[in-house]
C-alpha cells in the first residue's frame, strides 16, 4: 500500500472529481504511518486537502476517529457505575456552560467525565477558567480522574500527550495547510478526544454566529449532523443543539469572572441565557444517560438539582478534590479583579442593536483572557462585565462595561475594539433565541 495511491483515490480525477471512499485499511495506513513518522508531512497535507474538498462519509469519518483514538491511550472507566455522558461545545465568547452543567447533571445521577481544552484566539477555554481558582489542578492522572469521578460524579481534566497523539499531529498540520474548516476533520478531532475519556453518550453544543467557528446556520447544521452521525456510527448515543453565538454568552467574559457567573447559575440567579442553555443541555444529558424519560423530565431534574443546592455542593466538593482553595474561592467571589481597569461608556443614546461577539473575543485576547499562541499565559483576573445587553435602551455616557486587563497596554487596545463592538439604533433589534435548532434524529 502506498500513501500516494490513497491520496489520489480521495482526490479523484477529471472523470470522477469527487473521489472515492477510503477503506479502514487505507485510513489506518495513513494515520498510523504519520504517527510513526513513516509518512512525511507533504503527503499528509495533500491528503488533508483532498478531504477538505471531497469530504468523508459518516462511516469514513467514524473510521478516521477510531484510528486517531487508537493512536494512544484511553481512560479506562471499567469498574465505575455509569452512565457516562459528556457535553462538548465548539467554542465561543463567554461560554462557561461546562462549569455549571457538570455538577448539575452529576446531581441527577449521571457521571460526567470531562476532558476540556484551553483558550486559543477569541474563544475561551474551560481549563484556563478552572485554573483561575487558586490551587485547582486540571492535569490529573488516570487514577485521580477515576477517583474524583466516583466521589462527586464528575471530573475535569486536560488532554495528555499519551491520549490521541494523532489528533495533535493532524491538527497542527491542518493549521498550516488551510484545512482547519473541514467538517469531517473537525468531527474526528472532537470525537476522538471525547470517546477517549470514556463517555457512552455525547451532547454537542454547536455554536453559530459571529463569535463562533461556524458563522452561518447551514454550516452549523452540517457540523452538528456530522458530529451526531459519526458518533452514532461509533456506537455512541448523541444529539446536538445549535446555539446562538452572535453576542457573548452571559454578562461576564474572563477566566475568574466566568467562574463567578457559573456559581451564580448554580445559586439559581445566573443570567437568563446562560441558565437556559445550561439547563437545556443538561436535560438532554439526563435523557441520554437514562435518568429522564424525556426532555421535560430532564429539565425538572436539573432545576431541582440547582434549587436543592446539591449541584453547588458537588461543585465545591470537586474544587476541594482537585486541589482548589474553597474558602479563598468564597472570599474572592465578587471582589477579585485586576487593578488595570477602565470603563466603556455609551457613545450615543439609543437601543443596543448589536454586540459583536467576535470583536469582544479579540478584545479579550488583548486583556489577557485568551491567547494567540498555545505557549502564551493567560491572566486569571482579566476580563469584562457587561452592564447592558442587546435590546437595552441607554443614554449617552451610560456605563456599558467594566474592563480589567493584565496591563495598561492591553486596556488601550481592548477599549478601541469594545467601543466598536457595540452598535446603536432607534428601535429594538430582532432577537434570536439561544437555541436555534436541534439534531436529535438523522
């Protein structure tokens, strides 16, 4: 078997420009050969471009995912009573849903083994948010991950070098070959990590809008269908929600600021959009986990977990288990802010008709919320708090945002972006619901 023949088969030819489906043996040959170093970068880049243009079927994407998954270690959850269900978001601005949803769903009797990522570019990262809690550890050994999952029903960890090494290699190559946007390649990257953590079922939160990877509803629909279809090909139960990311999610954008807002959700008084999305995704997780017969029953269970205080108890237990200082977290809540501070005020009177999520995310990078390179550090105390949201009427010079930065230079750069991100008009804008669509059947 030769790599060039596999490339040509997927590439196609003038008489058959769509190419052909690849077999398991062919995909395994490419993935395993690349991980071993037997197949060079230039051949893999050609294959990635062929996939970018000609796509993959659910079956092919499932095989690719399985090959990537088998390129390294998996987390073994045998001996622990399930069900195991996780949620994955495709990333956005102010998206802190993983933080409150894990203890809520765990309180409903579903175990949540969560392997999360870090901020890159304008999108935030769950691990950076968790590590803003003093002492909190996200680099867990497999025995620790298993123990914490048994004790509180959920555990939060990052990807190790031993888990899905093929994903790290292929993602790096996609990044420099212009193939990041390929839906089959995105799907395989996401699913290989999620299956490696041991989940039986998956709920996907596919963001759509200016602050999301998928800008249009048709593109988000394609990705959602690919994630659900491929997961089912691999024997997993899965559903997807397509959710609105045209504006930032919630009032807070920032690492510790989003920990605070997540705690507000667990206390029962979080922002409406964050609360609604957390409970909806949580309800589906209970359904897939077999703890609720339908969505409405799942919603009732999740609401009860918050109202009883059990979800907050589990959150605090997890903080302590993973090394976090619970008492300091309680003292810091509402007070921990970077001293480098400025305000954004309304430049005119009117109704806020748009808050550009992507521009807000870019401003966050300047502040130190996110990073442009994987080796950059983030600032846990940086971020912004919105005082007004889409549809609010404001007067000129009204306070719109409190902004906190790692340094003064970041403040100046972010201030210019944030001022441009807010648009005004005379009439209330047409608002979109937080949930734009569902993929529960294919």
